[in-house]
C-alpha cells in the first residue's frame, strides 16, 4: 500500500512538473513576442535603407532611403515613405536596414528618367 501511495505521489509530481514546464514555455514565448513587438514599434520614425526586394518594382527601390511611418500589426508590415519620391510602400522588417548616417540631399527629388528602347 505504501508503494502504491509513493507511485501515485511521484505521478502527481511528474504531472505538476509538466504543467509548470508548459506554463514556463508559454510565458517565455509571450515574453519573446512582446520583445519582438517592442522592436517593431521601435522602428517607427527611423530612417532605413531598403534592401532585398526581388520583384521588378521592388528592385528599383533597393538601396533607396525611406522613413518608417507606421507598423501594421495585422499585416506584419511597415509603412515607409521613400525620402525623395514620397512614395509610400509596405515592407517586411527583413527588407529594411536602420540607417543612422547622413542621408545626402534627402529632400531633393530624384531626377525623372525616361526609358529608351
């Protein structure tokens, strides 16, 4: 009978330990998500350099400077405004690098180019 009680106590302890572990993992996941969200909201107002876009339209924006205006949680995208053209686009965090340096002639519009065939 004593062995049976000990086994039952060990089983209950194992279940309790598993529940504690699960709660700790959930708390850690929440903490990491909170950190990620703070980082993303911290991007708002920053100057960035656009990078890594692969579409034809996107490639034309690579290496351009922009200012982050908003973070759209539901889309997990940032609204950025290109500094010279004032064009607004939505970008993933992976397509932006925070830029702390001097941005030369940021307020000068880019010259219009015409394509020739």
